[in-house]
C-alpha cells in the first residue's frame, strides 16, 4: 500500500542522510575547529530565516524543554537581525504559557 511505500521512502532517506552526516562531520572536524564550524553554520543560517521558519518554530516550541528553548533562542541571536530577534521573542511569548515564559526570561535572561 501507499502507506508502506511512503514509510520505506522516508526510512531510506533518513538513514542515507544520517550516513552522510556522520561521514561529513568526521571530515569537517579534521579541518575545522568547533568554533569555526559554528561560525560557518551561522553564516549559512543567517540567510535562511524566513516566514516558514517562524511558522515552524511555533510548532516545536510547544514540544521542547526550557533549556532547549533558551539554547535555541541564544543560537538564533548569534545571526538574526534585531527585528528578527524581536519577532522570534514575540513568538516564544505567544506560544509559551505566561508563567513559563516569565521563568525563562527571568532565569535565563532571554529578554
């Protein structure tokens, strides 16, 4: 059936991507330090912030723990414009319960 065909397709592609990630990761570490790789990733991601990203972040904000929210927001702050940071912070505030948002903004200083 189509269900199993789609599952096979997804499974194959995820496994293939994982193998590539492992291979490429090992090769990158041979030539670059962790700080350099973070800077490279940030330069790529800086051009990727789009309306779609704002929509997707609404979904995963509901599913990740507090520390992951703070880590994610901190990483975004490394390359997002001030306007984008404010938009993302507004999404965080909209999606999280008020007491959770307050806890994060007080404890982890995300505001």
